[in-house]
């Protein structure tokens, strides 16, 4: 990249929640951010340094076209890719899980990650290395049978992360996973519309009666810090911020 060019980060699932918070944290650290999501993020699109790309990440050609449209930003390569896009189906008894639900969850969570990895891999070579940071889930340990479809997709993401840590090591790319545990987003808090205040989060956490609930902003700081590991830093690792065992 040019001497005065900002480093470039690509973040998936930036329409809301963790992805939007990660994009804002990269912007705060003076990155140019290419955000990919199905709905887009009009508020972020107004920020200097943010490129809003609307695409269904399950469609590899759509992702390729979206990144091509942001070529002015990514032409000299990328330094960080955060694989955050995903969805979680409703809990259901294991004996009642329909295969199409599991298959759709894999499509939404695993295929989107694989598409983005395959398309951005050449861009790391241009920038001399970087990082792949996966947003995982402690549920991947499999101890919640009613969440099996989601958990299995997240376990597959972990194996994909570790495969990347080997595949791209010679390109100076580290690959790691963050398991944030409960986060105050619409995915984990039914009916949530908007951001939960720090005061409410403190009230929920009072008494230690539940796993530590975090704000998306807090989780984003961890994710970006891990995304900034150097090429000789930790790789193939799972960073768990939940009380649940790995």
C-alpha cells in the first residue's frame, strides 16, 4: 500500500449488531472499512472511510461483484477480514430438527465465510499479510442439543479458521476466532430494537446470575485488537469470553 494509505478492513454482517460495531471500531482506528451485508447500513455509509456494499454473502459471485465495486478502496490489498455474518435458527428439540434448517444454517454461516475467504485471499498477498478473524460461539461445544444446528455450523467455522491458519501462514496471515458469549444484540435478546444502554447491561449483570452480557462496542474492541495481531502473532486460536467451557 502507499505510504499514506489507510489500512483496509473487510467486515461482513455490518447492517447491525457486532458487525456494525466492529466497522465503527476500525474506523476509529483510521482504517478504510468495506462493509458487506444484505441490508446495508445507511448510517455507516455516511461515515468517512466506510464503503457500504450490499450483497448476499451466500452468493460468491455477488460478493465478488461487491468487492469489485470497492476496488478503489481495496486495490492495494486488505489487512483484516472479519467474518461475522450469520444467523441462528430458533431452538428446537434435537429429535425434531429438520435437515433443511441445519442446511440453511450452514449456508448462512459457513458458506458466507468460505466465499469471503476465497475471494479476499489474493488481497492479503498485495498488502503483505494480515488477519482473518472469525466471530464464533461458545455453543459450538455442543452441550445445548436444542441449538445443535447453530452449534454445528459454528463448530465448522472453528475448523475452517484452523485450516486458514495453516493454509495462509506463508502469506503472513493469522487466523483466529473470538467467542464473545452473550452480547446485547437482536440475535440474543428477542425483541431488541436499537442499542441497550450500559446502565441496563450493568443491571442485567448484577449479582452474577448469568453469563456476562456485553455490549457490541465492547466485543468490537476485542475483535479489532485480535485482528491487529502481527504475522508472527497467535494464530489458530480460540479466544473465549464466555463462562461456557470450550
